[in-house]
C-alpha cells in the first residue's frame, strides 16, 4: 500500500477548510442585512470563499513537486 503524498495531505486540508468555511457557524456570521458594494454580505462571502478555495486547490495541485 502506497503512503499518501504531501500533496494528498494538502488537498485534504483544503477540503476540510472548505467544509469549515461553508458550514453553519461561519455562514451565520455573514448572514446580516447589510450590503457590500450593493451585494448582500452573505453572497459576497460565499463568492470570495468559493473562489479562494478553488485558488488554494489550484496552487496545491500545480505547485510543488
């Protein structure tokens, strides 16, 4: 059986970070009635967190060894 590589561990960390970012306690912090640049804060947070998660996954996959 092969040992998991460092890249696999990093991808698992990105996945767990994504689970944390899109789970109830964190989402509840951004569920307010105000807007940021005309966009509801929750929607802006979801878009930024989603893009950040994709960017981190791309960095892990493309970078390194």
